[in-house]
C-alpha cells in the first residue's frame, strides 16, 4: 500500500517535470533556480529520452504493479514484490547516478529531482520491508 | 499478505486524496499563464551591449544606412515589417544600396513588446533573428492581446527549428533585458518620438514611411550606380 501511494506521488512529480519540458507549465516552481539549470542541461536526457519521461513511465509501472499486487489472490505470492524490488532498485541506482551528476557535473540541485530520489528510495525500502515476510516464511518452512 | 477490509478502506481513501490533490496541482500549473518576465528599466551593464550595434541586414559597404527604432507590438511597425520591408529588401538591401539596422524601442504601453524583443534576441543566439522577427510581426494579432504570449513565442521558436531547451534557458534568464533597455535608451537620447522611426544619418523620420518614400530617400542620398557592387545580404 505504501508503495502504491509513494508511486502515485512520484508519478505526479515526474509528470510536472515532463510537462515543463513540453513547455506546458512555464517556469518551474523551484526556489533556488537550480531546477531550470538541471532540466535544461544535456543531462536531462538519456539516449535522447527525457529523464522525466523515464521517471513518469517508471512510477506508472510501479503503481500498476503495486495496485495489482493488492489483489487477495496474489497476497501470498512473492513474484510481484520481487518485481517491485527489482524495479525500485534500478530506480534507486538511476537516482544515485542523476544526483551525482547534479552535485559533481552540473553543480546545481533540482529540488524536484531530490524529491523523486527520496520517493524512489522510500519505495525501495518499503518493498524490502514487505519482502521480509516471504523470507521469514521460507525460514519457518 | 491479505489486508483487512478496514485497512483497505483506509488505503483507498488515502489514495483518492493523494490522487485528487496531485491532479488538482497539475491542473493548477497547467492553467497558469506560462509567463516569462523581462524586467523594465534595468541598469545597463557594459557587457550587455559589447559588440552589439543592432540587428543588421545588408552589405557593410552599402552607401546608405537606415536604423529603424521599432516595437514588436506596434501595429504600424507590423505594417512596415510585413508590407514595406519585402520591397525594401528586394530593391535596396539585396542590391547593395542600403544597410538596414533594427533597434528595439519597446513602448511602455505595450505589455508584450519587451518579451517579443527578447524572444527575437534569443533566436539570434541560434542565428534565427530575422525569421523570428518576421514571425513575431506576422503573428502580432495572435499574441498582442493574449495572456500567454510566452507560450506563443515558444511555439514560434519550435516551428523555426530552434533548440527549444536553449531558447527556454535564454528566455527565463532574461539575459538580453539590458541590451533591449540600451537600445531603448539610445532611441530616447536621439529623440525617437514614436514607432516606427527611421534614422538616416542624424535625421529622424517617423510616421507611416512606406517603401516608395524610402526608395526616394535612398535615391536622393545615393543615386543608382553609387551602390556597392557586392551585397552580402543574408537572412
């Protein structure tokens, strides 16, 4: 449940940043000005794809899986949780890469990107905590 | 883990609240006019005008130079740019008889003229000043009364093939506010009374100067034959 809620928040953050890149929302509400610097840098794209779009699709996928895994018939199956762990782990690794770019290459911090990094980390931690119930069952068995 | 019904109900309520708040926030930012502010009466720094003498069309060897002080939101400037300028270009600029210099003179009563001037300056960064100049004047009726001129200008930048991210960065930084102010201050010093005003030598010609009048003026100042042979006009 926490994963679904956090994914929904992350999805809105990514959607806001992507709408900015599409020119639909004017200047970003940021406070420091670092958001514009980061979002307009060449690092805001990976292989020609907007990072915010990658985030949007990633959070949408996490949200879909998290909601799907809430079905009672799937509650005892570890598959969805493992899939969430893999996706969120990849998201955390990507966020570490992006945050290091902000700190050491771009020299500007985008608060929305930091928010997203915190959200994906929280999702990963929530998934890991949830996955412990399967591990404990294996031990008991 | 099969969640109890009460817990699921709490989750659904929380989920709905987050969804409504998030969608509301997105709807709010989408509904805001995406404005960029170009400050007025900024203190002009030496770097603002370094190497800049206006936007120039025509050969450096042309015997006559006209400087136009114009405002993108001024209807007479629009008529001049769209109706008279093509003839002037064909008959005077491309033939090497005239060098044309454009200077911004954004009138205080026109809320979008500085923004338009800045959009053109940002297009100049990508060597598209004159296409943007023409597009701004052609579209004046579309943006003049609009609450969202920023987005319209951005659309022009996109349609002209500019790197939109670089254009956005230029616009949000308002880096040419000082340059625009410097051109305006220059016009004030010369005594520009209205727009468009043409300056030839030290004489000012304001009002509805058409291409015929400019042809006659250039003829009187530099009769045919006195023009430079090589015209390096380019847009």
